[in-house]
C-alpha cells in the first residue's frame, strides 16, 4: 500500500549538475518518488561510498552526464510498496543494492528500488553496518563463490584485502573453507589477520610473485601490473577474477600459455546473493567493517576522505 501523502511530499537528496570533485555534490529538495510495478519505496537510513560512486561523480563513466543522484547501497525501512509486490511489507527493515549501473540514487532520504533484490536486514547488523555490505559483499560473493567456485582447501589470494570488497572477500573465502593469502599494507596486517587471513603480504615491500604461488584463485581489484603478476602465481586451471575487466587484456597472453582462466566481473543486484550474505551476517561468519561514518550533509567530505580499512558509510536518517 502506498502512502497517500507521498506524491506531494519532498525529500532531501544530494545531486550534481556537473562532473568533478566532491564539491559538485549539492543538497537539493526533490519530489519523493512513488514505487511502480514490482518496486518498493525505501526510507534510507544509511548508504555507503563505493569506488564506482567516486568514478561516476568525476567522469560519469557508467551513468553518463549529470544531473543525477549517486549511490547504490541502501539500508532502510520500506515506506510503500508498488503493485504486485508480495515479498516486502511497509515497515520491513531491508537492505540491498540498486541495479548497477543505472539504478542509482541512494544519496537521498527515500529511494525507489526493485523489490526482489532487497532482503530483510539481519537483526545482528544495524543500518550503518548493513549499508556497508550490499555492493562490496555481492562483488566478493559473485567473484569468489559464483565465478571461481571456491571450496574447502582452495588457496585464494585477495588483493586489496583491507578495502571494502577485500575485507568481505577474506571472510567469505574463510566461510567456504579456503586458505587465504591477503595483500595489504603492513599497517592493516593485524586487521586482515583478525578477519581470518592465513598469510599477509605487504604490497609496499614485497611483490606477490616473490611471496606466494600455487594458487587456485586470485581476486584482483587494483589493476596496473597485478593481473600479469597474478597469472604467474596461479596454478594451471586456476582463476583470476578482476573487478576491473579492462585490466585483464594485458594478462591474456600469459593466461592462455599457463592455462589460467580470466574473468572480468561487474557486480549485479541479486536476491540470491543478498540472501546468502544476510545468512552469513546473521550467523556471525561475516561482519562488515565501517571505517568511517558521515552525515548526509557531509557527503562531500565522505567523498573527499582517503579510503581506509573497510567501508565509508553515510548516515541519512
């Protein structure tokens, strides 16, 4: 049932009229949206800053020209449901990811979302923690479980292991019985070990080709020379999954020679993956780490800050 007052109501959001730095993000008052067929209206309690948000703000690489309201991650409360929606009711606490790349808009008090990619928020997580999980968690899940098919005893290297995707990937890999080699700065070594990493490589002093080998899976999210290096440390039959698909071109020749599979991943909004993440979180097998929080009014500061361990979360209401 829709809120009969919502059509004339307004809401706060952060929009941009031009591409550029964090300063282009400006507060606006806009009409509160109405959910359509198969959609829900979510009152956003928290969202997060993902690298792709920064890329879109600066270049519009995935979304084109502004104006637009950025943001993919959502944790909040269902405020209204559209026709045909049976999986959620008004008042449900839910979380999920808006469809990538064009279904964005969570830097706002309310957002319309497809109903089925959203699931109930685990009671163990508050909205701030839950907002840190969807895009980064789905990326890690789709890369490691659905693409690489990790399992008991697999040797898995995770590049950027202290970051948003990486810190969740470590936990997901351990939940599936893998042996995890984490690549992170020395300052984050204790953090990634606490997540379950079996080994830590300090990328500032040691190349992965010098420190490890005989791997089944590499999850790569940095680019540069790393895809070529990753191919060298994978077994024949191993899998290199990159969240930066264009970076794999440089490794194609070596991968073919060594019998290594290359897989470039763009994350998808997915109910199955969200249910699995929610289950792991409810059982305490994964916990999103929130490195910093900002109010919606301070969104530009959230975008300007240097990413630390875990995720940066924006508290909306």
